C-alpha cells in the first residue's frame, strides 16, 4: 500500500484566538463564521488516593465488603508492590499505588476462590477471615501495565457513557492495569487547532468520520466516512474525557493521551497554499487521508499547539501516542538508499519534538503492530533509524502482538529481531482479539507461560518496562483476559491446571469433574490454538470464497457437552449460564457451517426435498441461537444500537449514530466487509440469516441478487430489529440447541 512523500515550504502565520470556558460562536477574519466547542470543566490536578481504591472495591464487593478492611497507600517509585495481611480477622492491604491496592484486594479474594470481575457479570462472596494470616508481598516485574488498542475505541467503546466507563476503569484497577489508552475527545482538541489555523467548520466536518471509525482517521488510514460529527459530540466527549482522566488519575494510572501524528484535513491547503500534501492510501487504495511532512516547521508547530490545547483543557499528561505508519508504506527511499535512514531519523525526531515542544516532560508512545506484521518494510536498521534521535527514556514502543509473532506468524520475537529495541523503553503486549469478534480463540498455555517468560528471561530483553494487552475489541473470551492480566503480576510460571481450578471456583463457586473436562476440551481446540480472525462461513457474504476459521471441532463439541452436563449443580449461577450460552451457540455455529455446504450441494443436485428440509433446519438453528443470545448481557446487537442512539439529542442524531454503529459491525466501509463478525442476537436473525436465505434462493433461481445494495440499505435503515423473545429457560434452550446441532 503506497503512502506519500511531502515537501512543505515557508512557515505560516498563526491565527490566535482566546478560548472561552463556555460554548461560544466566534468569527475568524480569515474564514467564515466558525464554531468552537469548549468545556465548562476546568483542568485540575488529581492526586492518587487510597479513597479512590476503596471506592472501586466498594462498587465491586457491595454490601459484602468486609467491615474490617484497611487500605494503606505507601507511594514508591518503580515497580508496583502490594502486601496483604490478616490480623485478628482484619484484612490490611498496603500498596504503592491505588491500582496496587485494588489488585491486592482482588488477588487476595481470588486466591480464596471468592471473586471474579468480568464484563458479563461479577461474583463476590466474602470469605470467612478468622485469626491471622502471614503477610504476603507481591511485586510486579513490570513498571507499567498497559491496556487497550487504538481501534478498541472503534470496535467496542465509541458509544460508552460514564456508567460504562466507570465499570471499565474499575475492571482495569482490579486487574492491575495502570497505563491505559485515553483517546476520548481527540477530535474536539484537533478541531480547536484547525480553527486556530483558520479552517472553517465545514472544512473540518468534511474531514472527520463517524464515531466508530475515528481510530483509523487518527492513524491516517481514512477520512470522510459517516461524517460530519454532530456538534454535540465534541462537547459531550470533552466532558466525558474529564470524567475518565480524573478517575484514572485518582487511581494513580498513567493514561496515554493522543498526540499529533501529522494527519490534517486537505483543506489546510486553503490557508497554507504552499503546503504540498501527499494522499495516504490504505486497504489497497480504498481509503485515503493526508499528511504533512515532518521536516517542515508547520508539523512541529501543530504538534505543539495540539499538546497545548490538550493540557489547557485536561491538565498535564506524561505520555502521548502518535502513530504515522499504521499498515502503510514508509514514504522514503528504498532500503538500499542511505537517504532513507537519514530521513527516518529526522522524522522520528520531528514527531518527538512536536510533542515535547508542548510539554518538555512528555514521552512519545508508538504502537508496534507493523514491527511483526510488516517485516518486509520494517527491519532492524529501519526502526533503529526512526528512534535514533529520540532519548532512550523519552519514547515507549508498544510491542503490540507477541501472540501473533509466536503463535501465528511464527517469525520470532520482536525484541530479538530488533535487538532489544535499541535500549528504548518497550512494553510486551498481546492482541487477544481482532475486531471485537466473539468466537473463542487463544492459546491458554502461551498466555500463561509463553512469550512473557521468554521476554523476562531473554538476554536481549533490553529496557523492558511494561506488560499489557491490546485487544481490538473486548467483552468476549473473558477467561483469556483474566489469565493475561494475572501474568502481569508475576515473573514465575503459572501452573495452568491449578489456575483453571481456581478460575472455576471464583467464577461459579465450585469446580466439578464436568468443568475439568470442559477445560480439557477447550485446550484441545479453541484455547489450545491461536486462530487469526475466527469467523464462521455463514458470517461472510454468501458467495465469498472463504471458509470458517473457528476451531469448533469434535473436541470443542465434547467440551460444550461437558459444560452442559454441569448444569445440575450450576444452573443458579448467572456466569455459568452466560458461558453455557456462549459454548452452545458456537457449537451450533459449527453446525450451520456444515449446513451451508450441504444446502448448496442439495440445490446444485436439484434435490428440492432435501434442500427444503436442510434450509428449515438451518433457519431453526439460527433463530434459536439468536433467542439464546437475547439472554446474554453482552452479545446483543440491540444493546449496541441502544448505546449508539442514546448519544443522540435529536431523532436525526440518533439515526446518524445508529447507522454508524450498524456499519462498523457489518460492511465497515466497505470493502472491509464482515471484519467484525459478532455472533450477536439481532445480527443473526436480521442480517446473517436473511443473506444466506437469499443466497439459497439465488442459487435455485439462477437470478443474481444485489447483496451490496441490500447490505447498504440494512446499514442505513433505522427501524430497529424484527421481533424476537428470549427463551424462557436458557439452560433448557441450550439442551435443545445442542440436540439440533448434532
């Protein structure tokens, strides 16, 4: 995918404006009337406190929180530490940060088999604390615990409100996360910068994309999809980001906020006609953006303006992320030309300086997905040149996807390939999810004892300072995230059988032989492998030459049956029911996979009776899957749309947000069709099933169906979903569906 080469000329004249603390209308001399959206909130210093940790614990444990609980914040530099002690029935936790206190409480309760905190629900039963227990000290082997991916803000988080963010920040604290991405309101701040430069509201609006697509605009991949953003979006996002950052900082977290990566509206040519922009290209030329050359003073000046505007609104921050080469070529000469490395070094320095011009104490954070994904572009000399003019402690490289390196690409560890990242600070990370797909995947043994131990023990580990996870989407595969987070707080191996026994006890209140068989079957199938983009064929547009990739084989089927067999003792556990629904639906999904081929074969052979019978079974299974998922707290398209519509202040805005939410989960652009591939209620009965029924009819009649138009119309409609009701008894529904899927 080609990128660009940009040459910019003379400096520009900055248009200065006073920013008010309320929503105002101002007229620029150089442009038409333009709106500036600001906030009534004020940037303030937030100090970490034990009180903030206590509030997290209280929200989690509720009325069952032990009365005899003591939290002591003992601030320290370096790696986080916590100590748990029980004296005469009183639990005392001391920790180096509020996050360490939360993690200490959560781990203590998990060791007792008393607690689990997950997206689909919590379980907490206060264990009996009598007598005394010796102090247990835990020190993380890492200074930083990283979380989130730039695109999580598109696939999962674009329509979250304060309540959902509060829940997630609590989840982070309990799981020991202290360095999350915090990208909300990036466009509101960019807008202020563009206005200061003299762009009009219309020019900015034509550049911005819909909320769910913002991550790719930020990385220079796209522009203009589902725009313009409503004016209320910016004010709401600013207020929401104040809440997010205040809460994170009260817990001692070190949020990574957005910086300027060089991407600008094409309309900047109007106010800076001397600027020569090169169009970026992504996804085989389907999408575009524009970027300034970093060797021009305007690049650093805009970067400084952005940091100034950010910190004027939200206060000082230390870490800023800027990604300029996401899945795109480097716009410099070939590797054989020495000029390539000089230009890369100058580029890295310009990005770093554009951040530190605004905040001299700031650190540049950079995602490293391409370091393993695009080694045809990124070799050791290339990366070394890029970071050569940045001080070792002023850049942090996120080694984003070591599970891909080891389990899928099998191209070796990045920290070895890039010689310890040349002594730059770096974070070991994995990507346990792509696109928010809900199908199970992930190698439990690798996450327990694979790459992280190799990195810690490697002679080439360099300046390894952090550990984390960068899922593209969350609210799925909860066991994977629990295991990964536990790995961030120990330098030792994790005995997986023992860990799984404890996980079952924490989640359901007990482990049983049936559950042990369940874990065994999962490790022989979906959780003993690593599948890139696990999707069933029936989630693709019919006629696309793709096959399903979910490892729902006979071992998975046996595991699901074992889980179902545990229903006698666990049917009163909401978390068990959630997991049973997941396992049963994916087992049935494998049956649908088989039926797509069987039905096509019957139609081609003109066996109408068999085709009709199989289509009826296909439809019944799909609709039963859909009805089961209506009982799941997360796997519902209806919930996704409700969140999106709630952002709208008018019916028009509600419809706009709904369209954007429908698009990201289905056709995306197109042509990134069916990438997200959620197995959700609503999506099955109103999108996947109708497409395949139409395909079967097309195959019978020989008359081509315009799937692209149908899909676009489905995305653009705003009439809710067809009527459906949840099954009255989900466990009985799982029994029936398992029988149907034989």
